[in-house]
């Protein structure tokens, strides 16, 4: 096989998305059908997590949109002392699901997925399903309730149980947006036959 053909195959495989290094967000994040048409691996991963954990695809999509805007290697911004001296990131959140180091370690231990990566859409959606399933079991939050699942995801289950979110009007607004986006994504996926 000639070198150009090998290079073309490698580039084609790399452009397919899903895991393995294509961290760029799809275009038109307001259109679920466009997202899954550009990144079919996203829908496969979310449907797999839905089958395993019972969290609807639209809830996963809306949460990932809020957390990372579908950027696989997303990180929190750097913090600066005196406005100019970098002192590290705001948190250890990383990847599609913006999972924190400690919570990711819990997931790896609970599921036995030692090789899972936060920048792999399959692992990120499985993590999100695992976390939201735990929230439903421990706190009674419906897996279809995107707003309250997001609040528990953002604040942690203990924080949510204490009501830490109730004094954060900005966060309640964000959770409302996640809920609206989940409803929108569900309607779009139904309309294009991907639900």
C-alpha cells in the first residue's frame, strides 16, 4: 500500500470522532440531529449508557453540552494570583463529562474499568449514566429530570441533599437551561428518527 493511501486512511479514521483524539466540538450544538450526524459515535455511546443505566440520551446530551460543549479534552480555566501568576486550574474537572479526579476514581473502582478515559465519549457517557443512576437510587431524583440530575451532578450528591444549590440562583438558572435543552434535544431526536 502506498504512503499516500495509508495517510489518507489514517486521516479518515481520525476524523470519525468518538474516542481516540478528535476533541473538537461538532458544529451547531443547538441541533441534536446535526450533532449525531457529525459524530455517530456519540449517539452509540449515549444509547449504550441509556441501556446500561437508564439515563435518557437527551439528558446525557444536555448535561454534556453544559459541562464541556462536546469538547473531549475540556478543562476548567487556570486561576491566577495577582491576575498574572498561574497557580493551577479551578478544579480537576476534565473531558466530555467534566468528571473530577476523585469521582472518576470512584467510578473506575465501582465499574472495574481501569482503562476508561474521560476524553473518550464512550467512557464519559458511561460515567455520567453511572453517576446519575446513583443519584436516582440514593436521592430519588428521576433519571429523566435533567434539571435536578444536573444540580446533583454539579453540587455532588451530598451538597444536593443539603440543598447547597438552593441559594445559588445562577446555578438554578443553568439547571433550567439544561432541562430546556434536554426537552429540545428529545424533540429533535424524535423528529429525525434517532430517539
